[in-house]
C-alpha cells in the first residue's frame, strides 16, 4: 500500500505543477514551485508543499492566497487527469526547507571564506 501512496503523491505533484504552469492565470502563483506532496493513508487528503523564490513575506502571502483561490480548479483538473475513486482534498503549505538550505549554504560559504583569510 505504501508504494501506491508514493506513486500517487508523485503523480499529484507532477499534475499540480503542470496545472499551475498551464491552466492557472493568476499572477500571484507565477514562480511557485511544488516541492512535494504528502497523502494520508486513506488517500483522502493531500498536503501540497510549495516554495517561492522571494524571501518577501508579502510574496509568500500572495502566493498562498492565489493557491487557496485556485484550489477548486486544481482539484478538479487533478481529478480529470488521475483516475482515483475519490480525489483528495488539497491543502497548500509553504515549504521553508528551500530558504533554510540557502541560509545554511550562505553560512558555510562565510565560514569557508573566513577560514581562508
């Protein structure tokens, strides 16, 4: 069963990313990257993790609002593209790991530069 959940998560991630690129015309979701999907064991709820390139809190809030507004369209499109008994309810959550990784990389570069001097 876990293999099926993983396959469905991957397929939902691909489809949501494609839908955001091609079907959603909201300028607030431009530049949004889908970083992962986590499904519940019964495939009823999916948490979709996203990131934005900007560190600005306003850009993050705008992206969240745009995704929440387009949630119905995205869910219906996912339902048409993936054959499931019931299409999972989508919840969009910001994935801070990208910014965290960039911060760690910056700190490592600073330590490396200080060590050379």
